[in-house]
C-alpha cells in the first residue's frame, strides 16, 4: 500500500466518523398538544367581498356588502347570525353552525328552526385566515353562486 492510499483511507475513515457523530439526535422539546389537530377558528364577522353566478362576476349587480355572517365559537362552532339585506343567501334566519371536519373543513353546515343547509367551501378556510369562499345553489341546480367572504371583525 502506498503512502497516498493510506492517507486517502484515513481521510475517508475520518470523514465517515465525523458524519456519524455529527448526526446524533438532539433532545427536542415539543410543547404538549403541538402535534394535535386544531379546529379551524372562523369566529367573527364575515362580509361578502365578491360574488359570482355560474362563474360570472355579479358583485356590482346587488349590494352584497349587506350580507353579514357572524360565526360564534365557544370551544367549537356554536351559533351564527345572518343579515342578508336584498342579497340571496341559503338561509335567512339565525341558527347553529358546524363543520363537516373541524381540522380540514370542506363544508359549512347551517341549521335554523326552519331549514338545514350544507354549503361547500370552494376556498377552504385555515385558522387565522381572513377569507374563505362558499358555493351553493338556491333551488335551481343550474345556478351556482360563489361568495368570497372577508373578515371584518
């Protein structure tokens, strides 16, 4: 064995040992509950910022700013209040609300004394987000409305 090959072998061995010792696991303190799924928090007041009917922007045709949806949460979804003015919305009276899935919701469920509606999210919410979008029909399945909501309070 030549001197150069011995130096090369020792260099390779030293590099391997350094790599193995530098990859040791460190103690990581993970806070309690950090790996648990948390419910999406939509508490607050939400107002329609844009509206579409069958993909056509109809925001300027009605006063969609009149729609004010207030969602309350007390450890999870509870009550909601709705003001619609002259703009169409799937429910017209206050009631209770829920998600289909607390961590990854795909639909918003609204229940009043007179009706129950499940409305699909087209832009699913995430916690602390300031917007989401809902799509629904109002009887005629050929007319699909999409409302983009933004948080106002």
